[in-house]
C-alpha cells in the first residue's frame, strides 16, 4: 500500500498493517493535520523521503520485511532534519532508549489513546519548525537563494531580514499547513498571505481575506457559515458563507485575536471537523479550506490572559512567520518611498521624479510606528501638496523631528496625535473630499467619518 494526498504533505506514516494506516490517517485528518502519505512497505521509505519534503515520519519498528530500527538509523543519517516518531506493539524500555539514542523524537506504544498520538506529533512538528527557523536565523539569507522570486514582486524590499521571511514562505507554501503571520499593523501581512496562496497547490482557487474584528454574535455565524432559505425573517434565499466561498482555496483570517472568545469555539469546530451546517439547515457540508491567520498582538499574552483559546492557537499555528517592523529593516525605507512616489505621482498626474536629500535623510531616521502603510500614506498625501519636481521635506505632514537635534517632548507625539495630524493634512490636501481622503489613507469612508468625529477634525 502506498497512497499520497493530492497536495504535498509533511507527514509520512510507515506500517505493514494497512488497517492501522487507514486508522491513523483518519485520526490525523480529524485532528487538523494535513492529510498524511501512507506506506506499508518499509523498504521503499528512503527513496520516498529523498523525493518528497517530509517533515515527520511516523514509523513502525516491527515489520516483517525490514527492521524498523535500521530504517530509523538510515533516515537520521541521510535526512537528519526529518523528525521521526516510532511506535510498536511492545512496551519495551530498552527499545525505546535505543530508538531515542538513534534520533527518534519519541517512542509510542500501539493502542494508546489518540490524544497522546496527536500531542506527540504536534510537538515533533513544532520542533521541526523551530529547527528550520533557527537554521534560517543563523544563516545569512539572500534574495538570490529564492526558488520563486517572481512570486514576491509585489513586495518591495531589499533588506535581508525579508529574505529570511521569503525563504520561510517558500518552505511552508506548498504544504497544506495552517499558517500564523505575526507582525505590527501595516507590515504587509495580507500581502504575504497572498504570496503563500500563490505558491501553494491551491493557487488557482479562491483567496478570501476576512477581517475578524468586524464580526460578532449571529453576524459571525451568518457570514462564515451562510444560511438556508427561511433561516430567519430576511433570509429570502440561500447564502454561502465565507467558508464555502473559499472552498478549495485559502481563507485569510486577519486580526484573528479580535474574534470574540465565545465565537472562537465555533471556528475551532470547523477547523477540526472540516464540516459545517448553514444556519437553518440540517445538511452537513464538507469544508476544504487552508487557514492563514494574522495578528498584530502577542498571541501568547492573549492566551495567558484568557482572551484567546490555546486549542485554536495550536490549530492555526502549524507554522509561524514573523514580519519585522519597518524600523528593523531600514534598508527598505527609501526603495518603498520611491515606489510609492512613482505610484501616487502617476495617479495624480504629477511629474515628481525624486525625493530631496533632506527628506530621504529624515525618512531613514524615522521609526514609522505605522510601518509600510504609514509610509505609503505619508508619501501619498505629500504628493498632493507638492508643487515641484522633487518631493520636499516640508510637504510631508507628519513631524519627523528636527535635523541634527535630539528628539525632545516638543518633537514627539502620541500615535493618536500623529494620526489626527495626518488625517487633517490629507483632508486639507483634498479640499475636504472625504472619499478621496479615504482612498489615500487606505481606509473605508465610514472609518474616515468615525475618525473625524473622534478627533474633532
């Protein structure tokens, strides 16, 4: 028996008992793991591992045609990065010690409860991810090392900190792993999620971004699960929810930590069971969706303080990618500023070709609490008021401090005050056109009205 899922998988299970293979397959899929590859002839194991990017091998030590311990030794010799969990019908301490001495992550006894198996495999995959991340951190990464540089063309960067991020993306994208992208607001988490989707086996299927902060109560269930005709008073027809709309593709859950705690359990059930009921329907529908989540918060703090479910975190966190803030990749500031200048000058029919040296110097010394989004908005609004062929320092609405002078209380502002001043600058430049201001600021028109009211603009 040799079966492979349609999509690439990080897990290979080897056992001569085909019935057990089928059982393990069902346990792993129901627990939210990517569908594993199954192999009943251990003699083919090394050839398969050489051809596929497996992260974890679950290996039976007692097989009729080949010694499982010998396979373990060979795997750890030829493919030391692959994690191995061994299991056998015999609970033997000496065998367990030998297996671990030869590199096994853990030793399990057949017939154990499924929860122990799931926890062990989760921990083994976490160690694989940590080792890979450590390797990326200790090795200098270059953009020339990328296998698919064309997939990242929408992300303007020259800083090697992003080369490391791109390598992580290339590693995880072909799998069906759930991915958690962490990073401050404005760092480009959704753009990175789109690249993961483009490089995946689901590239020809839908990519659906959803802002989780926008949903609560029955609205969440209706939007995510959909409804049947007559489910409630205004349900005049059937409606697909986000999960069905993204069927076969990727669902991007932005600001996942903003989802109400009571609703996190409903989302968890769908991820675990891969099925749902529309509101008002008794028909069970299957869900085939890859989940990519993002947060700008420290999710471990959210879990510790009881605002986010640990079990949901583990379902979404098969792989974590951390996007560094713009202040930690200053090599990207001027390339991004030039790119945004070209874009917004063209949009506004202006012949502004460059940044003045004074502005370029000031941009590079600024910390950009709003990251790439703040830089784009800053350049966009400055282009509107600029009257020369070069973008001047005085055209930039946000105070960046005085050149050659250490920052003091007179040149530092709270983030909310900086936002108020920036919105005011954009509204002045657009002569009060709030729709145009919303477009430049990259926010909804309703958000513009709300902020105008909040700041008394």
